[in-house]
C-alpha cells in the first residue's frame, strides 16, 4: 500500500472520529481515533519490515524474505527514513544464502543512511566479514575500526572481538601456506 494512501486513510479515520465525538458517540469516536492512529503509525513503521525483523531474530530467514518481498517498490511504499533499513534487512537475508552477493545491499544501506548507530555498525561489520572472505585485510580493518566508532552503546563488542580474532587467524594461515621460506 502506498504511503500517500495510508495518510489519506488516516485522515479519513481522524475526521470520522471527530465527527463521531461531535455527535455524542464518544466510545465509537475513541475507537475510530485509535484505528486512525494505527494506520498513521504504519506510515512511519512498515508492518512488513517489522514482521521480517521478528523472523530474522527467530533465525527464520526464509519467512523474513517472504515478508520483505511483499514490498514491491520500497521507494513508494516506505518512508524515506526506512530505505536504508530495508536494504540492511535484504542484505542480512541475502547474506545467509550468498554472503558475497549481499555486499551491494549493505553498501546501499550505508549510502541511504540510517539513524541508529548500532545498525550502521552492523552493516559495517557485515562488510568487514565480506572483505575478509575476499581476503582483503586492509578494507576489513577499515570497516572494523569504523564499526567500533559507530557502536556507541557497545552492543556489538563481542562480534567485533570475534572478527578481529578471525583476522588474526587469517594472518597465521597466510604464513603457513608458504608465504615464507623455511631453511
């Protein structure tokens, strides 16, 4: 459903609530006012994205993908502030199937912008993991250092420590594979 259509429906509900309250039907007016508030709330928080986040937390990425695919054109159906989060969710779902293909979604989410710093840090940690998979250590270190700066609430410190440990393992594996000559 288009965002403009949601706003029109919420205005109709609010107008109906005011009319019902003016005629003396207070209970019906309050009920219609609450329904209009729910429709207006869906303008700011898309229900498909909320349900897909819930399925991602439950580790059911196939169901999360189904709910995200219900959004046909995210530029028309979502508020502009949600575009980055939509690409982040698509990237998280895609990273479970094909991690290297999800890089474009994470970069697009950072480009479009997100308001919560821990989501920015999550996107950068994911990009660091993709860079590590491509054996690009410099880029992975850059993304990890940016992620530590963006993780202001220290929600992702364990993941960052784990990524740094994996990067140290990556260095050890390169030395063992024959980077140096042994006499």
